[in-house]
C-alpha cells in the first residue's frame, strides 16, 4: 500500500525566491537541494522521480515536502502582509534550515572544567608531583585523585586546556 505524497503549493513570489536561491553561488548546497525538492514537488513530480533526479533517498524528499507543506500557511500569511522579497527569502531559508538537535549532554560540568584548568595553573610540586610542569596525563591523574572527576582521558584534559590558550 502506497501513501499519497503531500500536496505542495508555491506562490509566484515564493517560486521566484526559490529559483534565485537555486542559481545563487553563495547558498549552501543542502539548501539548494531542498529548494529543488520544493520546486519539484510544486510541479507535481513524484517523490521517487525527484529522489532519482537529485541522487537522494525518497525519505529526504518526503521530509522536505512535508516541512514545506506545514509552513505554507505562514509563508502565505507573510506574503499577504506584504513582506519584502528579502524578508520572504529569510522566512523561506528558515523553513529550509536544519532543525535544532540537542546532541548528547556534556559529560563534564562547567565547574569540573574550571577546577581542572585551575589545577593546571598550580605548580605540580604543590601536589607532590616530581615534575617541573603539568602534562595532560599528569593532570588527568591528579584530577581523578582529587575527586574532581571519576575518570577523564589525557586527551580530554588537553582539549579543555587548548580552549583556554
């Protein structure tokens, strides 16, 4: 059983903006691809045909067709209010931009990072270390010994320090 593709409409002004974005040299290629998907959908091309033409999977075509369809009312409303072409372009780019993805939560709290950086500012002899200067492995071991963190790699310590130099 196949489902019907979401119906997509594009006004003349929206089409003008989308076609200009496709031709622009400074627009990211993923945005150009999304513009082509919207234009193809508005022209009535099936998802599979667009996917083959653009060299992408059908799910990507379906995703952007649905995203555009959800935004059609807001874009039409903005046009009815008489927004400038630049403002309409900004709204279209907003529709075609990636959604926020939170990613994985950080493993170390800001307090732990600050404590490790502060530790790096102390002389190693104050921690009874027989070295003249801190190295990431030595800092990692001392941070674990002091209970700042349960575990940390020398590479992660190095990353924390690299951000502060």
